[in-house]
C-alpha cells in the first residue's frame, strides 16, 4: 500500500455543518488526525492524538464501529456510501481535523474518488500542502487564528500566503474565533490581511463557546462583538457574526 492511500482518522459521520458559508447543510465528515498547531480553545483534542477511528454506520442512528488506523481511501468511500442513503442526502463532504492538510497526500488520493462537492476545513497555515490538493476542492473554510483566542503566536504571514493560494480556484471564506482576550488590533490585522487578497471574501466571526476554568477563554462581551464587527467592516464587504451552531444542536453530532 502506498503511504498516500491510508491515513490516521478520528471519525467518519453524518451531520449538519455548524459554521461558515455552508452552515445548516448536511455533510459527510471525515475528521483526520494530526495538527501542526495547539490552540487553547481546541474542541477536537482527540483528533490530535493517536487512537482508533469511529465510523458511524447509518445516517439516522448514532451507532458506530471503531476500526484500527490508518484507514484506507477505499474504507472512507465505503463508509460515505453507507451514510449517504438515500443517495443525495448530503450536500457535500467536509474534510476536517485536526488539521487535514497534515494528511495532504491521503487527501490527494481520496479526492478523485469523491462524487460529492468537497469542503476543506483548515487552519490556513500549510500552503505547500494546499497546493497538492487545491484543484480537487470546491470550498475552502480557512481559519485565521487570533493570538488572543488561541494563546499561540500570530500566524499572519502564513495566513496571508495561504489565502492568496486558496483563492486560485475554490470558493473561499474565512472564520475567526473571537474571545474576550482578543484585541481590536488583532481584528484590524486580520481584516487587513483578508482585504489585501480580496475585500469581498466573507469573514465569519465566531464567539468562543468553550467552557473551561480559564478567563482567557471567556466569550466576548456584546459591546466587543459589535466593535469587532464594525472594525472588520471597515475593510471587508461581508462580515457576519455566527455562533458555532454545532455546540447548540444537542442530540446531533
Ligand atoms: S488548528 Fe484546529 S485542531 Fe489544531 S489545535 Fe487549533 S483548533 Fe485544534
């Protein structure tokens, strides 16, 4: 088996997209393992660890089986086929993580086998790996990581290079998690960065919903959200504030 034909995954399942431009659309999710960052608010820490892959077995039941990693392209296609019943139930596939581009070689092997539109959910830092898969994608949902939310160093240069490369083909939009500790200069820097590529790229501001005993992870106050939106609108024509809907839809994955 070639190295690109199998990759470690955390789960395969059917659900509704909770963020960004395709919010509310039903998707087939492949959550790959591995990430090159370490955000403070990470809601998928298990996707960064080793472990087995949970595969949902029917679209209308939460039952799943656990299989050993790595999983193959053929296994992903089989799992998606079992979930997309009746055929056409799903709008598209979401390749998520972790950071899915850590497994870019596997994605390059998977893309030609997918019959659904494909969205990549990415932290927007691995430009070289994006170039290996970009032409097979229909949507790119790119995060901009704000240091006040992630607790990590800024990624401005990496984000700018990634966004410029992403624009050469798929529909692109940007998401940014905002927390009380995010500063106005960070919002301005992010909005300027996007505008320098294309001021019509949609930006989704997502108030953080992680609840931990960490003051830096408090959600922003309403006044802060309003100010962040107004600042971003000074540079961009499409700025939206949307809660992370999958945190609200209990009972759904
Ligand atoms: S980039 Fe995503 S998966 Fe990686 S640490 Fe940040 S939130 Fe978690």
